């Protein structure tokens, strides 16, 4: 079950910028809340509905995640293939120097989460308004941390929280590379750099 | 959810789920329902509630399971949701909040049309909703609709979008006034304060005229009441009201029989219709049956006049004033610049204009506006198109001829071929003879048409039949008084009596006849003979005594002229190489066309 959740989390991380924010945060929330049946029914449908193509590696993640959660095999087969992941045309900026209440709350949670190494925050532009992007490098059970941070951000008024919990190693997707470059570091744990068991499996 | 009862069932389900899911998900579901994606809405709601393991009362649980099943979501809500549990009230708490804040201002700034027939209240929920709630307190806008003018979910979606665009985050719950509401909404209504209220029938016109300015709610209600008193119930208030209203109006137009007394009486009924109670407003369709004059009242109000439809209906007097208006504007157009200013005579024939007007748009030939064919046929003579002398002469000119001048080109445009004009030439010529007589009395060429005007010597109506000899060419020019270049050709065949009294102001030397009455013919014969053989008919009666106005003599003169012309043409063609003074036609043809090689000129004649 953990592998399926990890695969689903990795897939949902890769879908950042390719699915609408208002949908993606819910999928991640359902994953964090254990809504596997909901994910098995909804994730393939939403991929088809938004015509999101998956690479072979992403398709493997999808099958590994939701095949055991009651997903329809017909829907899984119908998901569009893609040679490479789409690179969303968005830009990131670090934002103001000050840290608001939401960032402080996120920092308080991330510091106490096992395996968390670094916390960054940036602002994505390209839509109607700028969207806060929270980046966490390294965390155990990243999907639970994602759900927690999302709900926390929603309480602070972020209607579509974007929390990207990445493994501390490996090459992140292009979207997250740009987000890391265009973000500001809020916190970094030097002591936790060693011992992180989760590694980035994707090549971007 | 896709069947006939889907909207009501979905609306009731969304109302029942208020407070059980987060407000954003509920708003999203309403948006999906508003745009017809019921299945997607059911998927999201079911997935969220199943994930949250929400405990629902039996009716809500059953409704959700039915919706999920109908939408083929793949989620078995009945099996995955926790068992139902009855509820006693709601766990949510509300408080009215401040009387004036950003949400109130945004609500007051909404278009009145959106809130027509609605009562808007605002409250704030102080308890979280759903598993991922937003910040608290959360504003909840309650809209009570008296009559369902549009789907409630659509209205909720539209208002939510409007508030979102205004930068306000709030939930919108649309309720049917008088209907049973869930405990969540009942609690919200108990702790809400009104923002604005509009009765059915008011405010549609107010929305167009007076933007609603943000104001304290109490003041706004007073304004709304004032607007409601000053407005007439409109079609938008109740769409069912519109159709009988139109029917009434058309019936009046057909019959034009609504007495003024009835309209004034219906005017007096107007305040009563506006001040009807909400309960009465719900029966607007019966209102029209009990108030037969209401439709015409509203129709008159729509027209923006304060008059009733019966006062506008009389068709005959209205047209009598309206059509001349159109004609006068048309007379100012360049095409009809030659027409006489509207006078009493001309007004009789004004109805001729309507058949002429659609000829333009209905004409299948795109290159046939009225002036174009004439210019093409008569050659490039642009100077004759703006006939300035015409406007000067039209002061005294009869309107009939002027109208003929204005109307005839359009007919000619539609009939570019001269054949039908030949056929009708004699009759039209006789018919126009009286109209040309005043022109001849003026002894001017008001149209700049030398040929036609020349024929209009005061007492000489006969010239018209006299030209029957050459009716193959003349009738067309005679039929078109405005075409000056054509008139020049016609002058070649004029008798001396016709041409001598016309003061020729034409710049063409061939067409300029001597204006000196009886002495002229001798002198006029020379230049015309020199120029070309055309005016030789005028030169034939060399003796002034031989210039009577009788028809026989003119015929004889014309025959002789034809003989001379034929002789001269033959000679000129033979010697045309060296004839530098040859007229345009013969000289031009001679100089340009080497056709005689294969077609000898003599045999060609």
C-alpha cells in the first residue's frame, strides 16, 4: 500500500502545472486522507478529461498507484501517451522578503516532519493571480505532509494550495526545477541531509 | 441526474450538502451543474465525501448515492459511505457580522438585473465546513428567489463568479422563498441581515438606467422600494408575461382599436400592478388575463415614450408623416440631388420611392448603382453627374419631371438594355410632353440634356412623333432626360426648329447651336456641316422661310439630312484619311479601325 501511495504521490508531483490547481490539490488531499477509492475512480478520468498525456514512466506510476484501487482498466488504457512531459509556461519569483503567517505555519509543520531537509517558497505567475508555491525537499510519507500543508494553507486563505514535496536527491521535473530556482529558502536542516531514505526516481 | 428532474434533484442535493463539504467544492459543483456537467459534479462530491467518510442523514446519503450511480462515477457511495445517521439541526453557527463591509459593498454593486425578484441576505459562518476548510468567518450570501426566473444553481453560480471577480470570497446559497430549507440554511437565515431586496417587476429598467451605488443596507432597501414604486413591471420580471404582451400589441396594431380612454384607464392601473404583493407576483400570467391593458401599458413603456401603444398604432397617419421624412433624407442623397424639393405635387408620387429603394439591395448585380450604368453607356462624362444647373432650375420646375428625373435612372439601372425602352417610348413620350413644356418655356436646359430639352420648344409637342423616324436611337435618349451626353447625340437629329431656341451652353462645339432664332439656321448649318453630318438636318432648311414647324417639313428635312449624311459619310470615308476635321465618330473610326481592309466601307454601308 505504501508503494502505491508513493507512486501516486510521485505521479501527482509530476502532474504539477499539467492539471488545474483546484483539482490537483484535491487529488493530493484525497491521497493524504486515504481516499484511494476516490483516486482510483477520479484520477484516470481527470487525466482523460484534461487530455493529459503520460510518459511511459508516468504510466507505470499510474498503474502502480490506482490499479489496485479499483480503477477501470479501460480508463487506464485510454490515457493519452506522451513522449515527454509538457512543460508549463509559467514563471516563478521568490516574492517579498517578509514571511507571512501562512509561511510561518508551514515552517512550523515542516520543521517537525521527519526527513524534511529544506523548505522553500516562491510565487508562480501566469494566471489571474500569483499563486504561492511551497517546496519541501525530503520528507517521509510525503503525501501526508502534502495534505497537511495544503489544509494549513487553505485555512490561511489559499484556495488552491500548491505544495510540492520532493525527494532530496535526484533531478526534479522542469516545473520544479524552475520553482526551485525561482523560490526563496525559508528553512534548511543541515542535520537531516544524511539519512533520507526516499530518493527521486524520475528523470524529468 | 440527467433526466428531467435532474435540476431540482441536483439543487436539493447541493443545498443539503452545504456545510458538509468545503465551500470551494460546493461552488465548483454548482458551477459544473450550471454548465450541465452534472456527472462531474457528482463525481467530485462523492469522491470528497467518501474520502472524508462523511456521516450523512439518510435522505442526503441516498440522494448522493443515486447521483453517483446516475453519473456512472464508478464510486459506490452507498457501499463506501458510513451508515446514515439522523441529524437534529446543524452544527454550524452563524452570525450576522458587520452591517457594511466588503461583501456588502460587492453585493450592492451587483447588477440589479441579476438580483431581480430576489431578496439578498448576508451572514457569516463561524464554523468550518468540510475537511479542508477555508478561513473563518466565512461569508454566506443567502438569496431568496420569489419566482424562479432562472435555475437557482445558475443564479448561484453567476453571483459567485461576480463576487469572485469583485475580490470577495463568499458562498452563495439560492433558496426558493417559502420552500422548506435545510437546517443549515435555516440557521443561516436566522442570523442574516438583509442587503437588498427587489420585487418582481422592478429594477430591470433601473439596472439599465441607474447603477446601484454602494450604500448602507437600510438605505439601499429604501432606494429599492422607491425604485420599485417608480417602475413598471417589465417583461424580464416574468418571461411568461412577455408573450401575451406582444400578442396584445400586435393585435392592437392590426386592429388599432384601443381607445384612448382605455389606455388612460390602464395608466391609472399602473401603480396597482407595481405594488402587488410578492404572492401576487407569482401569478403574473393570470395577471395579464385579469388586466387586459397591462400588456399595452408595458409595451408603451418599452418604447420609452410615455404614450400607450394605442397612440402609436394608427398606421396611416404615421406613415403619412414618416415616408416623406425618408424621402426628404433620400432627396438629400447625391443620387436624388436632381429631384425637386418636396412640394405638394411631388408628395403624391412619393410612394413610388419604396419600390425603388429595395431595388438597390435586391439587385443581384453588384455593379449597378444608379449612376454607374449611365456613365458606362454614355462614356466618361463625369461632369454631367453633378448637374448644378438642375438645382438652379428646379426652383420653378414641376415636380413631376424632377421626380421622373430622379426615379428614371434607377429604372434604367435595372433595365440596362434599351429594348424595353424603345417599346414604351411613344407612350411615355406623350405622357411626358406636358412636363417638358414648362422646361421649354424656361428656354433653358435645366437637366443639361441638350437633346431632350431642345425638343421642348414651347408649342412644339410634335417633335416627339417627328423623331419616330429615328426611334431606334432617340427613344432611349428621350427616355432619359438626365443623360446629357446622350442628349448630344440626339441633337444631331433635331430639326432646326427644335434646336434654334435652345440656349446651348454645352461646351461641345458641335452641339452648340446658334441661339438667334430665325437667322441662326444658315449660320448654324455651316459649323455643323463642317463638324459632322449630324446637325445637317438643322442646316437643310437654308431658307428661313422654309423653316415652318409643321411635321411634314421636318420629316422632309430629316430625310434630306439622312441622304446628305449618307453621302457625306461615303465621301468622308473615302477622303477621311486627310480629313482632319472629321467628327469623332467617323474620324475616330477611320483613324483607329483598319477594318475597311476586309470590309470595304462602301459595302459596309
